[in-house]
C-alpha cells in the first residue's frame, strides 16, 4: 500500500528530453515572440516608455536651467529699474553714457568699432 502513494523520481535525462521537446514547439516560440514584442512595445513605444521618460527628464532639466537663468536676468533688470526709479545718480549716468554716448564737459569719447 505504501508504494501506491510514492512518486517515482524522473531521471535527469528524461527531464532534459522533455525540456528539449517543449522548446522545439512552434507554439512556444510564437508565444515567446509575441510576449517579447509586447514587452518591448511597452518599454519603448508606449506613453510610459523608458525612452519617453528619459526625453522628458532631459527636457525638465533644460527647462529648470532656463528658468534659473531667466530668474537671474529678471532680478538684474528689476534691480536696474529700481535704481533708475530711485534716482541713483551713478546708475543714471552709466546708462546715459553706455546707451546714448553722453559725455561730460571737456571729455573726449572714443568708440571702438567691431571688425567687419
């Protein structure tokens, strides 16, 4: 009665033979191909794909850098505006000299032209 419930051990050779038979099956090859194709589609071409996430992260970094640069530039401009509004004589004189080529009395102005 004890022999009825014991499972016979399969030899290594029988197991390898079964595995070879399974891998030679065309159905399994088709299933593997379709599943690999499905996974590659989801990882590469879908809306949540790795490539899209990677490109969006690059775009995010670029936008953050641009935002910081623009913030610094805005700060400089607002400081310049505040200085002009508060009648800061040094800033007003500097802007007049740079932008409008104004000079003081008995002062000679030299302009350096860029090479063509």
